[in-house]
C-alpha cells in the first residue's frame, strides 16, 4: 500500500465564485446537460449538497462512482471530497481524496488548484501515464463548464 499525491493548477477567465457554483455546488444539474455523451446523471443519494452529502455519478459507459463531500467553504470557493465507491476502486485504489480551490487571479478570472491523494492497494504503483490520464479527465469536465459560463455571463452570477 502506498499514497500518491499530485497537485494540478489551471487558469480560467471565469470568476472563482461562478466556477465554484457551477462545478461544485450545482454539478449534479449542469454536468449531465453539458456532457450527455459521457455523463448519464449525477444523483444526490444522501444529504442536501453540503458536508456529508453523497453523490453518485453515472457514466454512459455503464460505470459509476460515489463521492462524499467532506468540506465546503462557499466564501473561499473551496471543497474537499472523497471517492467512496465505484468501478475504479477495488483492484488498484483503497481511497481517493480531492481538495479543490478556486482563487481570484486579480484580473476577473480564477486560478483553480486541485490536490489529489490516492491510497493504492498492495504494491500498485501509479505511473506518470496514470496521473496524466487523471489530469485529462479533470480537464474534460472543467472545459465544457468553463465554455458554458463564458457563453452565458449571467449564469451562476
């Protein structure tokens, strides 16, 4: 068993509060609409969207994941969540935790910082290719939401 952590940072011309609301607080409504080719639905299994809420993401490929919201700070546009179940768990992963923060870049846009921490099963080792694939999947979610917010300047204001 080992723990692998990696940090990722990206910039966006969209203000932090709007990205936070769209990607974190309302992802269960927005993401399936923007990405129907990959996300079938995001269901709230338990809770009201705050700490302790459990959401299940159902992908069109027939797989699913569940994550629990561990911390939400609306003022700092920051949250922490843990992957607790899903088709990606089991053989390689014991747990996965994420911390996301959207910060003001001083020019009307934002800087998104994400810290990912994975606890692996047995002697499993993450290769650089695995980490890059994870970053690409995060970008696949981020970019359509960013494009939607840019095209709809009043959304999530």
